[in-house]
C-alpha cells in the first residue's frame, strides 16, 4: 500500500503557525504541491490535506461512516446549538430526514419570488445612495439581501434595514469568534470570562432572544406557509415532532449556514461582473426576456441559464466553504493509498477548484466553461460538499443567487468606483472579501 507523502514542518509546532495564519491557502497549496494529498502536523496532532477528488469523494461519499465531521464543527454548537451542522449519527439522521422534504427543489422554487420582493427594497436603498452621488458597497447590499431572503423565506420575518444590519453583524460576529477559537493554538475553556468567550456567550443569548419567540409562534400556529412552519409540522418515523429546543437550534443553524455563504459568494460575483460589462449586458438581456413577460414565478429560473452558469463559476473560483473538516476513525485504503486512522482531515475545496483538473484556465472566471459541450470537471467540483452532508440548502442557494445576479444586472450597469481597491480573499468562516466592494451603479 502507498503512504501519503508527509510535508516537513517546524520540529515542535509542525504547521500550526502556517495553518492558523492562513487556513485557506495553506492546505490548498501543500496538498496541490504533493499531488493532491499530504500529511502534516499541528503540534502533536496529525492532519491530512486533500485536494484529490477521488480521495475526497471516497471520504465524503463512499465511506462516510469512517469519517465524521472534525472537531471544528463542535465549537459551532456553542452559539447555534445542536442542529444539522453540529450533530452526528442517529440524531443527525433523524433531523435530516425530517427536514429534507422542505428543501426539495420543488418547494424551494418559491424562493425566486421571495428574492424578487427583497430586491425591491435593496434596489431602493441602492438608488438612494446613487442619488446622493455615492458609490455603493456591494458587500453590504448582498449581505442585507441574503439575510432578508432567508428571514422571509424561513419564517416570514420582514425586518427594517437597520435591524437587518444588526442581525447580520450578530451572526457574523459569532462565526468570526468561532473561527478564532478553532484556529487558536490554545483556546481558553468556555467558562473563563476571556474576551472571545464573552462575545460568544452574548451572541448566543441575543440569537436565542430574537429567534425564540418566532419558533414558539410557529409551534403554536404551524399552519403557516413558510419553511419554519413546515419544519414544525415535520414528523419522524415514530410520529414525533421537533421539540422547542430542537426547532430553535435548527433555525439558528439554517441562518448561520445559509446567509453568510450566499452573501460571500455574491460579493465575489459583483467583483467579477464589475470587470466584465459585456457579460453584464448579456445577463441583462437574458433577464429582460425572463422578467419582461410575466410576474416572477416558480419557472422564472428556467429562463436564466447564463445567470446559472455565472453562479456555478463563482462557486468554483470562490467556494465560500473553503475547507471540509473530517476525522478518520480507522485505517482505510483508496485505490492502494493508505489513509491512516485517528487523523484530522482538511479537504481543501479551494485547492481542488483551482487545481489541475481545471486546466490552464483554472484561475480565470469563465462562466461558459459550464456549457455542457465544454465538459466541465464536475467530479472536482464540490462547493456544497458531497455525500450525505451535502448542503441541505443547495437548491435554496442556487435559486436565490441566480435570481440576485439576474435582478441586479437587469436594473444596473456596474463598474468599479474610482480609487476602489480590488479585494483579496480573507479566510473567515467563509472565504470573504477582505473589505468593501465599492461599485458605481448606473440605471439601465
Ligand atoms: C452559496 C451558498 C452555500 C454554500 C456554498 C453552502 C455550502 C455548504 C457545505 C459545503 C456544506 C457541508 C459542510 C460539511 O459537511 O462539511 C453545507 C451544509 C449545510 N448547509 Fe449549506 N451552503 C450554502 C447555502 C446554504 C443555505 C441557503 C442553507 C439553508 C437555507 C444552508 C444550510 C446548510 C445546512 C443546514 C448544512 C448541514 C447539512 C448536513 O450536514 O446535513 N446552506 N453547506
């Protein structure tokens, strides 16, 4: 059996400093340099970094029982509780089965109309700033829009702009603090009143105070037509419903997982579109055809194939979830390669999406690579992971983003504001821009 090569690190710390400094680029680079898989150490802890799609799919899809999610996910439960992202085995299986029907493509098509309604408010906001002669920070626009969509679709909540900003900042703060905790070489126990811990506890209290009453409302009146009410009506095989705490934890999980990811990816779409006025014009023409004839409906997204390719390409070049963390329970073998047991695994989606499978143009933004006759390397593409933990919100996110791209290009021409800096990637919980994306918008 072949052993996976080992990267040489510091004699005491191994690769601890490099990983803590750049959890996005470091695993991507060393795995790609070593042919798709490499062993390394973080202090005494053995790790594997993987960008090889065959190994990754084996871990995620073929033998997932041997590879539960790594310790990185556990810390999420401090703020978002024990929902789909943070529980394993039987508890996860029951919840996933109860939730899956709500997230099928058919019911989720309604998200197209929700996105269009939310966009009306976001567009007014943009126009106000334009009227004052100001550039618009599209990071803020996309964040508020993504949050508005998920709040309205999930629990029919319509917040004012300032409330959206506050709630968005709250979820982001919780994610950031958890990342700091995950990447710290040593984390203080949670009961210590350390600054990071204090923020984590405060965020949890605020999230509970905000969402608790919403969840109770849905449990008392589950006949509503939003997704949370559908979850309140869901039953397991024994006929049992989610308890109040379970429903609250799943709601917090859906917010945490479903708003920052979409907003981050949309911010990168904005950067790419600002560089390509010709592509924006094509998108606007496509949107004219789709929105010109009738109200946005469940079939609108079928008329937006170019917007769909833009979204697929953005999720390739800028996958918001840049690493998937797993832990190997026991020794395993894939095509003659030995995967040791007791090891933490980082599947670098970032490295895979920019690796050899994408040829010489891997680093370029080219939506047309997704045309079927171009045969894109789908095996080496997993922005929503693969196997049983594949993102439950995949259809939600795709419909929402496809609509956002079409709606924005339909109404505005985009170009960089004068003096605006092109952002670099900052690995927070998601692969975010390292600052605002200032664009000048002009009406079409
Ligand atoms: C562009 C947007 C999104 C991306 C790139 C994304 C990506 C992912 C990835 C990679 C995972 C798997 C994590 C792992 O197992 O290690 C995941 C899981 C999950 N996502 Fe998403 N996601 C997005 C949007 C959403 C939305 C909109 C929702 C909810 C409305 C959502 C809810 C979830 C949940 C609940 C899980 C846990 C699933 C499970 O383990 O059964 N995500 N997502």
